[in-house]
């Protein structure tokens, strides 16, 4: 069970870093982010996450804010996985 939590935590970290990287490329491309191949690759890799977040968020959340919401959700999933990992590693007193 611990190995499953560790793998899930790694995947969440990877997805979060992809979203952060996509945001950095967006900032550094000065409005030409759609033409940047690195940005497009990161957008392709993060599209499953943003699609799921778009479906679970209310309609009043603007599409350009969905990656930020996804990063927020991934952060709390990451925290929950850290707690699960720590609980699985604790020795049982008895």
C-alpha cells in the first residue's frame, strides 16, 4: 500500500510541476505562448487534468483560471498523500 501512495504522490508532483512550468513558459513567451512548442507540449500533458477540473468546477469559473484551480487541487491531494504516507510508515504500538 505504501508503494501505491508513493507512486501516486510522484504522479501528483509531476502534474503540479507541469502546470507550474506551463505557467512559467506562458509568462516568458510574451503573448506568443500558442506558438511555443514547449508550451503546447505542456498543455497537451496537462490537458487531462484541466479537463477533469473544468468538469468539477462551477460554470462561473473562467477557463483561464482552471489551471490555477487544478494546481490548488493537486496541492491538497499531495498534502493528503503525504499524510497517508506518514501514517503508513508509523510503527504500530502494541
